[in-house]
């Protein structure tokens, strides 16, 4: 069975319409077709294919997961204010979000405001 770039793009768009994230799409297709670098076949990465078709997530995946982790730690600290380790991790997570957002703004993947 020969795999074409059109087949892979259709699979990616179908999975994105179901609400699956780009990294989960990559894992699913890797398991389905038994290879990883789709860029060799499609000449584009999964996120670029989604952007071309208007299905890309508004917030990039790594930034989204850091924000959700920040929310979880903040909720935890609301009830456990004396936990110094969690306060330290909160500072680290905020720092990672700041640095990642600054990087994406310079790469113009996020709006500057």
C-alpha cells in the first residue's frame, strides 16, 4: 500500500475536526503507518497543515499545557498556602510561560499584545 501526502493530509484534517491535538495526531499516525517523519512525505509538519486549512489551535500546545499546570498549582495553593515547594514551582512555571510567550512573539506565532 503506497501512502501519499494527500492521504495523510486528509487523515490529519479528519482527526483535527474531531478535536484531537497536533501531538496526538502525530502519535496516532505514527502508530497507524509505523513511521514518524511526515515532513518527508507531506513536506509540511502537522501544525503547518492545520494552519493552511484554518484548523490550527489558537494557543500553541506547549504553552496551553503550561497554563493549565499553572491553574492547577494556583488552585492547590489557594487551600495550602504554607506549601513552600509548590510556591517555588509556581514561580518556575510562570517563568517558563513568560519565556515561551516571549519566544513565540519574536517568532510571530503569537500576537504581540
